[in-house]
C-alpha cells in the first residue's frame, strides 16, 4: 500500500541513519537491523564531534545528557540532543539531532529522527519516529501483542504481514500524539497527522488526518 511506504512519510535527510533505510519499502523493515547499524556507523563518527562512552555508545559533544540518565549500547545520541533526568535508553537506539528524551522516558530498539520529542514519561520500543514527531506526556508504544503472535499492519486494503513479534509504531514526520495515548502493536501514522489525547490506536492512520477515536478519523483542512 503506497500510503504506508517509507518515502511517503519520512524525510531521510533528517536522520543520521539515512543509510539504514536504503532499499527499504516499509519503515518497519529496519527494526531487526538497528543494533548492527549503530555499531557500524558509530565506528565512523568524527571523534572531534562524538565521544565514545562505554561499549558501543556514542554521544555528541554538543548533546546534553543528565547524570541520572542511563544509556546502554548500542546507541548514538545526536548533536544538540537532550537526554533528561532518569531517561532509560536500553540499547539499539538512535536519538536524532536536537531531539528530546524526557524524564523517565524509556527507549528500546528505536530510531528517532531529528527534533523528535518524547519528553515526559513515554515508552517507545521497536518504533521509528519521523522528523519533529512529538509524543505527549504519558503516551506509549505497545510493542508486543497480548497473544504473542506476529504483528500485522491493518489497512483498508487488508492486513500486511510483518514477520515481527515486536513492533511498536511507525510515526511519520511532524505527527502529534496526544497525552495518555496508547499506540498498539503495528500502528502506522502518516505524516502531519494528529492523535487525540487518551486514544487507543491499532491501525493505519493516513497522512494529514485527525484521529478522534477508532470510528472517527477525519482529513485536516487548511
């Protein structure tokens, strides 16, 4: 389905991980490759701009990382990023330039494009967040189905098999996710869309849409 394709929802010029997405049709295809890619890319980073901290952790010298934050490799923290109090980065994480990882936010196997904000009590696992995407306070990605079956992406044209047991959400550029929302496994949100607070999303949301509830998704009007 064309609307779910990587190129429709992500500006690859806004991530240090551009090469990770080479040859990819759908963004979730990169999820099994993030860790190995970080190790390969990290070894090439300019030591004048990035400091290696521990095993397979590279932090830009211009980034701000609070002392109480925990970062487990493989991980790259980009230029001018901010990793705040008690953030927990569990590994396989790329935090883009100017991105914000907030207090008590947990990341695992993710790519955050430049200027992404996950600033308050968020859990983001097995997900890709596009340029300037923002998750409101307490919003999370749920990345494993309760029945532990492989995740499918539900679309108007039918289900797409991903072959993945762990798959949180694919969030396009400039998406706004309201406070307290849950993005269920296999959620895909097209660029420039808004998700109402306290939503439970479990399907494809087209670009330039407003998700009000499961039965009401409307197109934005300029």
